[in-house]
C-alpha cells in the first residue's frame, strides 16, 4: 500500500486556474465517488481551499492512480490539470507540512488545520477513507499540535483573514470609523470579521445566502445581519467589502458595480475577495475609485510578516521528519489493504 498526493496550489498555479478545479461541498461526495472509481485506488480525501486543491489517496499502484486523477480532473473541468505528484514518504511529509502551516501563503497560518480536519471528516463520513488514511490524518493532527506548541511558527498574522485586515489598515489607517460589509458567513468570513473587530471596527454588516448563519455571526461580533437579496441596499455606505461566498461564479461584476458606484459620491471602495472561485470579476479593478485585492494579491503583505516565523522553519522541519519516520515505520508493519480502522 502507498499513500499518494496529487494537487495544485498557490505556489505553482494562479487563481484563475485554481478556481476551475475547486471542489465545493455540494459536489464533494460525487467527486470522492469518482476518485474511488479509479483503478487501483482504494480510498481518498479531497482538500479544497482558496489556496489549494489536493487529493490524498491510498493506492497499490500510485503512478496509475495519478494518471487516473489527472484524467478525471481534466474530464471534470475541460482543462489540463497542472498537478504535482508525491508518493510515500514525500506525500506524508507534504501533508504534515500543510497542516503545520509550512506550505501556506501565510507561513504558519492556523486556518488550514481546521480545513484539513473538515476535509478528512467529510471523506470519513462518506466512507471514502481506509485504515492507512485514517492513521495518516490522525498523525497529521498530532504533528500540527506539536509544531504549534513547541515553536513560534504561528506568531503574528497567521490567517488569510487577518492579513486582509492588515491590508485594510494600510489603506485606510484608522479603521474604527469605517463601515465593513461581509458577503458570506463561513469560517474565512468569521475569522476576518473577528480580526476587524479587534482592530476597532464598530460597524460590520454580514450577509449570507442562509440568513440564520449571517445572524449568528453578526450577533457574536456585535454586527448587523441582512438578507442576501438586500445587501446592495447597504452598499452605498460601505467602505470595505469582503467577499468569501461559495458561489460557483462571480456575484459582483463590472456591469453590476458601475451604477452602484454612482451613488457613492466619489467615495472609494476597497474590496477583498477571499473566495475561490472568485466572487468579484477581475475587470472591477478597472473602475475609478475601486481597489480590488484577491487571494493572490495578499502575497506582498504576507512577505512582510515572515521574519520571526522563518527562523522557526528548521525546527519545524526536523520535528516533521521525526513524525514522517514514525508513520512510515507504522505503514511497513501494517501492509493489509482494508477499509476502516
């Protein structure tokens, strides 16, 4: 049995390509079923975030399984998938680096661990995991805890949301008198909202397709919830618009924004698009007074907050190497190919 990892991420693939391969929650089960239908592949976990789409799979023939994954993704999107490929032990090391925040755009980010846990839980609930994958991901969660506890890799801004708020602070300076609207009430939106409140923002409007989720988040941060169909009514007074919905296509286009900007009396609009696929059409950035930043645009700010965390990388890598060795030893002693465990 072998563990393989195939995927693409922010390091080798721009957002306009990544968004084509994103796997939404509504299509996760069907995609897992399709992946498990690949010859020689016995189980899989799919990790799909704003910065990566990765497949972790158990297979008796990794090369054949990889070819099957590549063909499946091309059939699904109509685009040739620029996938990287790792097998054991590189695949194990890769996952351990991912959960520890070493492979993220924001070095040491903490958000990725929750996303990996969610991906693994979904695969397990759909019956898509195996004994080897179960052991792998449980070990990965222990690695992440060990690295965070014993190093300073998470010091400073360690999530996409917190970095986005830093960017807003650089643009506007004082944020307490700025009105913020958040479209989408998922985990990324929640983290971003909390970062905004911690920076002194007093007015946060939350809108989500499921109103109850918007209301819950608004109540927790002292904000205001509005129905998704009505968010445009509050747009004229918004200074910062943060988008992180799960919509399969852009919900804010250049044509839609042009008449809305006329009601703003020349006031600038700062948009942070954290969604993949993107919520905001790229052409919006061409409009007068509109400043649009997407996931890839945040890299400049990320680079400015890395010094302390960079000094911890060697310690983290040494710890991860120890855990990789432990897991590979376990694999050698558990060669049976069975589900569950």
